[in-house]
């Protein structure tokens, strides 16, 4: 590594926030003392005064200064919760859960009582709840039931710098209701200094700055670009572990799979290190990590050992882990990208922005001087990284948001008060897609189908599939399918410390063994919860729950009603195309749930389809000639996708 620059930080007196406490049996009193050591504490009264004085405030403060955990408590202590709940939105599910858990601990109350959280398909709140952490998407949905958010006295849109799609839409909605609800307080909080933009948007709202506590961070770059950043990350972890003074390590990876890979390799490699080298505790953290394991990242590292946290972007600003001294930044993250022309959305591993790189580096300098190892060159940093990440609204499918806005009675989308408007092409595409799903009529108004679809917290294609199941009398099965698709790719479990295939071989390939071992009970339970909720919503939209298990075609037709855009046909070379190929023999047609890009584009979760159904179910989208196996060379209307 070349040591090339030092990020200057404000030097702070080293007060008593480093005491080691066993997280398990901290008393509320001790936590109360700890609260007072956070940078934000000194500004408590000033902040409350500002909230009293102004309706909208933009709050900026270094990650870990206490914005998320403390501000809602201050507001509660100052009496705001007597008038209504305090909402605090988070872009990430895990952050909402984790922070709510922490705050309930600090307040000495049971999670879900006075302090709770609400994320899609999981409501951990009660009548008593006064402080509610929630994903930004959930607050957006709450507008559907309560357009003036009457139950809230304060809305804190946290992590505003993340600029998720839901946060951006929330901006427009809360700005609007603040005008006719003068009693509602709005706090927009962010970790970056780009607060002017937020302030401008909210009619020059005052900016409240919480000075950060940041020690200098030494930034190291690689001399040459790394061919394999996973490999480089592992080598760097081991190097730090063996050569550097005590202090925990935080590694930024792009997702669960990478984290599991690194976890596995590290476990293997450290096994042979001998007794002279201290123990290395590996703590993964990502969205689908079971709740019990999420808490592990916050446990204090025992004397004489070192913790290495393998995290997704969640540790960039949403979660602060104390004790991190070394950051390893491979320079990548997974981001959603959308091509409005083809309507294709995929998750891609992309270089991060300079702003992200600096946030990541900063994680190492919270409790003392830190070091950040960037697994790219300083040239890369200077010349290849964008300054900021493009807001999600400009790179995503907007169908869901358009459906939500339409059900809120917002018809004039072009003139909606966006902080950064989405490309008009993407808006048009969303309208087109919703029209094709019969959620909108030709005047762009919500249809009955559209209104019913909007009740479900699902993507429009999934909700259409459910609504269509009424017609095919198979709602029971279709709800199960929707729930299983909603839990993602986590039905099967592969224990990392076991070579699954070999264990299976040892049992002489026993089927029973598979049943006993391969299914994630947790995921199945989650699917069951989701299904229960969908069933509750069925009653609301007055769709009778009925089963038609013997008629597979009916079920597939319901699926096709939602997913007819996602149809593909087998080709001679074994790959699938969304368009027909005249030469193909034995054509097979499928509907897929989603596309995943790895080395190639793969379809995930497919079911077979009879081509004539496309014409039967979506005659406005497909014509007979499109699905004619003899084939013509014309593409289906609106479809111009290349080979998958
Ligand atoms: P900010 O929102 O300004 O980034 P937070 O309020 O999230 O800051 O964090 C304040 C402090 O609370 C940090 O020291 C952080 O480590 C601690 N903290 C937050 N969540 C948890 C948790 N679940 N367990 C233990 N400590 C936590
Ligand atoms: Mg925060």
C-alpha cells in the first residue's frame, strides 16, 4: 500500500466513551450515561429549541454522532409524543430493526411497546408505541391509509443523503402536508455536508449542524488495480490482523454471497495460524441475516482478540459499530440500474462514488485515529469515481411509485415536486406498464384493478398476479407463490461450516436428510407471515380465497396476467430470448420472476407457459404473430430486448 493522504479530522478530547461494557447486562443507568457521551448530547437543548421554533429543520451530523438513536428520544422527553407518534424513517430494514432495538434498551422498555419498528411484512409496534422506526417505504404506504399522517407529531426522514426512491417521494409528500399541518414537525437528517440542497428544497429550512467527532484517517491505496477484490480483501484482512496493533476491522462487500464467501475462506485460513496470532472473530451483517445474529456485530471484542465485520453498504452510514480502527474498501457496491427503453431492471456491482469512499474511510476514525485501505489506486479514486451516487429515482423502475402516487390522488406526475425529477422516459414507461397491467385506463386514471393492486405492498406484477387469481379461482395457491417469491433467495440453507454435498453423500444420499437439513425454517415462517398478511388484504379488496390446486394451468394463467412482460422462449443454443426465433425446434416458453446478472443474465424462478396465453391474457401487448411458433421476424410490441 502507498500511504498517500490523510483525511483531516477534528481532534477531540478523549472522554470516557471507550469504557468497555458487556452489552448483555448493561443496566439502563449505564446506557443513560453512555447517551451523554455522544456528540449530539451537547446540542440537545439547542436542537429542541430549534424544533420548537421551526417547522422544518435539516440536521447534518457525522455518522455515529447520535442522530438516529437520540433525536427521537429527545423529542419524546420534550413531550412531543404526547401529541402523536414520532416517526423516524430508515432506507434499510436492518437499520430500522437494529436501531429500534437499541433505543428500546436505552429507554428500558420492551421492543414493540413504547419503541417499535415497522418494516414491510413485519409490524413490531403496538397501541403504546410512541417512537416508531420504519423503512421509508413503510411510511410511504402509511400515506395510503392516512394521507395527513394525523397520528404523527414529528416525522424524521433520516439518512436523507441516501436518496432512495421512497425517501425522495416522501420528501414531496411531507413537504406538502407540512403546509396544511402547521403542528407537524419535519426533520430531515443526513450524514453528508450537502445539506444546502435539502434546505433549498424545503423552502430554505434552517440547517442544524452537529460537529463530528472524527480522528484523522490515513488512507492507503493499492499500487496497481486489483484483479480480484475478494481475494485482495482477504489478504488485507490477514495482513492487518497479523501486523497491526489492536483494533477492529470493517470490510465493505457488495452482498450476502460475497460476505459468505469471505467468511468461509477466512475461517479456513485462520485455522492454521497457530496460537501466537490472536483470535479473529468474524461478524457478517447484511439484510437477510437472522435478527439474533445481527446483534453480534455490536458485541464488544474480548481482550486479546480482534473483530472483523463483513458488511454491506449498511455499515457505511446506517449502522455505526464502535471500535473500528481499520476499514477495507474494495470500492464496489450493488446498485439497481434500470433501462427505461427495455424496461429491464438489474442489480449490478458498480464502483462506488467518492462521497461513499469518504464515508467508508471515516468509519475507521470514530474512536481514535484510523486507517483505510482502498483496494484501488489513487488514480482510480481521482479519475474514475463519480462525486456522488445517482439518486435511485433516476435509475429505477417507477411503476410501483406511480401506482402509489396515483392511489394518493396525485395525477400530475410531471409536475410533482421532485427534488431531482426522474427521466421522463422512465415515467412514461411506468405509465405504460401500469396500463398494460390494466391498473390504469387510457386516460391514466386508476382502474378498479389498479386500486386493488395498490393495496398490496408488492411490485405491480406480483399484485396483478394476485388480483388476477380471482378470475382463475386459484387465489389460495397464488398467494402462496407470491409469499415465497417475496422472501427472496433464502429458502434453502447451506451451513457454511459443512460441506453440504459431502454430508449428504455420507447419508447415502438420503432424501429424508435433505428434508431435515436444507429448508430454512425461518424463511418458511416468514413466507407464512407474509401469506397471512396477503390473506388479510384479500378481504379488503374483496377477493374470495379459493383453491384450485388441481388446475395448474389456471395458476399459471394468473401468473401470466402479472408477468406477461417477462416471457421468454427457448432457443436452439439453449439460451432463452424474449423474442421468437423462427428456426427453433421444440420451443419452450417460460415466464420468469426476475433477471439476475452474474457472468450472464439468468432468469430466476420460472414456470412454463403456453404461448397462446400471452395473446389471450395480454392481447394489448402480444399479437398472434408474436407467439406463432412458425414465427415472423417482428418483435412483440414494445419489446426489443436482446438475448438473455
Ligand atoms: P447516527 O445516527 O448519528 O449515525 P446513531 O444514533 O446510529 O448515530 O449511533 C449512536 C451510537 O449508538 C453509536 O455509538 C452506535 O454504535 C450506538 N448504537 C446504535 N445502534 C446500536 C445497537 N443496536 N447496539 C449497540 N450500539 C448501538
Ligand atoms: Mg443514523
